[in-house]
C-alpha cells in the first residue's frame, strides 16, 4: 500500500510541477497574509460565547464591531482580485519576465470581465462600481482563469521580444512599462471582447456567468445519502480548485437544509419522537457545518494536528502553528491558501476523503438511531468542535466529532509527510 501511495503521489507531483499549476500554487500563497490577518479579526468579531455580541454592544456601543467587519470585508471580499494579481505575477516571475507588469495586467483584465454595476433593494441600477459580491469567493474561478490567461499571453510576447524596446540607459521601470504596452494592448483587447460576448449572449459578465453555470447543477440535490455525498464532494472539489465551495453549494442548498431542520422542529413540537420513522430529515445545516466541515472545509484541523506532531520543514511547522488557533474556531483559509491546499495535488485525496468519511459516519449514526436528527437548535459557526457536538447532540455528538477528528489526523498524516518532504527539498535547494 505504501508503494502504491508513493507511485500515485509521484504522478501527482509531475502534474503539480507544470507551469500552470506552479503559478496557481505560488499565486495563492501570496494571499496568505490577508487571509490570516482577516481570520483573526473575523474571529474576534464572532467569538462563540453566549451573549458575547450583546455584552460587547452594551460595553462599547451598537457599532462595536464595524471596524472588525471592515477588516474582514476588505480581506476576504477582495480575495479574487488578489488571486488574479498573484497568479499573473507568479507565472511571469517563474518565466523570468516582468512579474509586476503581468500582475497589474491580470488585475485590470479581471476587472474588465467582471460586473461593473449592481441592483439595489429598490431595483435601481448603480453603475461605475466594483461589486464586492464578485471580488471575493464568488469570483475566484474567474480570477484563476484570468491570471493564467494573462500570464501565458504576456510571457508569449515578452519571450519572443514582441515589445517596444527603449534605448540603453533608460531606467528599468520605464523600460518595463513600455515593454508591456503591446502584450497589454492584446490582453485588454481580448478581455473586452470576452466581456462584450458574455453580455450580448447571456447579459452577464464572465465572472457572473461562471458562477451561474456552476450553481445550476446544484439545484436538484435532496435529502438523501447520495445527495449528501454530492454536496460534500462538490464543496471540497470546488474549494480545492480555488472556488469557495461552501458559499456556492450552501448558497443553493442552505434554504433546503434549513427547511429540513424546521420540519424536524415541527415533529418535536407535535409531541412525537424525532426519529426517521416519524419523518425526520437527516441532511440539515448542523450536519454539514458541525460534523462535515468543523475546523473548516476538508476538516483541515486533522492536517494541522498531524503537522504539529511530525512535520520537519519550516514552512509546514510555521503554517500549522499560525493556523491551528483559527482552525479550532473553524476558520481554515490560512492553511487553504498558505500551504497551499488549493490546486495542490498531494492534498486533493485527503481533502475530499476526510469530509466524506465525516458525512458517512454522522449520517450512519443518525440512521441507526445512535444520534438524534437535528432540529432548529443552532450554534455560532465559530464554536470549536467537541463543544459544538456536545451542544447539538450531547456526549454522543461530541463522541462522533472526536472519532471523525482522530480519523482525519490518521488520513492526513501520510499526505502531510509527503508534502513535508517536498518542502524540505525546496528549503534545502534555497540554502
């Protein structure tokens, strides 16, 4: 089994070392400072203590958290723009050409193909703006495509010297600016054509169109074992691909799952036992939030614990130390984008497998009657695991979370060691 695993991972590594995937990983690493800082401010604004919000409002006033929310909004809500810049910059830098110019062109191209208007609650169209709805998680997949596209086009022109050349003695910054004019014109022209076609065909920008196309297949997922597996699988795969899977999937499924928990509450209020025999639903927001993705999507808390136990590379040890506290409060963007897990072939299998196992264990526990289906009782999303399990399901709920967490550490461990080996080799080369 060890030999088979090594063989599989070596094939993944060949794929991971391609120019495109390398640029994706390097570009996402650049987002780590803002995601880590944003996570800390987000956590302070949403500490999972009873009456925390009302206490802070009484002590510091009703607007006590507007500064905290401003920080989190201007870190997570601009993630797509940073990713577009980062991937374009990384692609060009890896090709030994001007990374700054390529990053700026990626940013401009992303803005061109994205929405520049929004509709208010009173149905007024406001133009000439950059809607945050499409510059955060919902716009990441478009940002990835733009970053790769711009990187390839820019490097094509620069490596073939299809540029405006300045005389010797001209400052490097000025020379680079003129050298970027021809590839910049081509990139912006293509971006304009793409935007024009998307608006003419679908009346949507490219960013909106990609989101809609991905969202539509989610509509028919229902309260079944297969539906649950599809929900969890899509969340993990999309997040691994750089798109905020939980936002996309739960944007569609949250009303359905919430309706399931409301229906379960109705059974309780009718005086009946909350069992599947009495029509109780299994798939609810609590099952997803507190048993399938506690510690963050992919249950990466298990990866962090495994890294703290056995990692040897400086990168793995430092990232796990920085990410473990946010991870306990279900914030895992620092490890998602800092390790990174995004577009990292080594981490694809455990990132998908661990939450699926969490779903199967919890779904099975409810099906056999060990765990009671969930009603309307909710816990703050930042409530740490074990505590959230106890609140929702008593000692049995906490036990299920412990079992899932232990299994997540075991499953992530060999993949963490493989990633750690790669990091050690990279660190040795740098020395």
